[in-house]
C-alpha cells in the first residue's frame, strides 16, 4: 500500500485566504484509492452547502466549496477530474488532454463518500475502486485540490502546488502525488 499525507496551500492572490488548514491523506492499495480531506478552522465563515437527503451527480460543483482531485495515468494525456461537494453531490469528468474533450465519466454511476461537519472541522472520506477506469499495474499521478467559497462569495483555490500564473488545477505539473 502506498499512503501519503498532504497539506494544501492557497493560491497566492490579493484576497486574504480564510483562516483555514486543509490536509489529509491519500492511499492506493491494489486498485482501491482512498482519499481523506480534513478542513479545519473558522468554518462558520465558509459557505458550505448543507447535506442533501438525495446526493446525486451534479455539474459545476466547483462554483461552491468543493473538494477535488485529478487523476492521470503516468505518461498519458488523458485524465479524470473528481468533484466532491460537502452536500454529498459529486461528479467525475474524463478529459482527453489539458482542458480538452471534457465529458462525464459514465463508468461511475455513483460515488458514495462520507462527510462529517462539526463546528471547526469538516472531514470528507472517499474510497473508490479504480478498476472501472484503469488497470492495477498502471502508475497514477494525482493532483489534490479544494475550492473554498466564503460567506461573502469570495473564492480561494487550494492545491498541493500552484504551477501557473493563475490558479489552474488542470496543469499536469501539479499532478505530483505518485501512486
């Protein structure tokens, strides 16, 4: 099993990021991927959509607070974008190359994950079987990201690393976790 801890950094901008810490861990065991996010801080300042009684696949989750990760096969232009809303909504997109050919990944009919929201800590945990999109012997590269929207509507972009002049989670240089 390959298990790595992570800590996300806000994109440097003129906006002052909220007083938050975003960390977690990611692990691959065979073709099972587990990712855990831990959002700590003054969560009452963050716009967090309340849990849905009927979580479903939805588009444009990144317009609100959203946990994301991007997964690619080593040496392949194709990659996947996973979006996880604290409300329980989700989506997975397949892209042919940098921001090209974006389509819903139909291999996933549901993406169940667990969210626990307390006063100053929110945890999100996802366990997923990658057999539907890759084989167990393929090496993967992952970018881990989060979009945080505060109650005033200001958005900050968090990632393991920021390689561009603007916040851009799709840059392959930021797929730095190797599993």
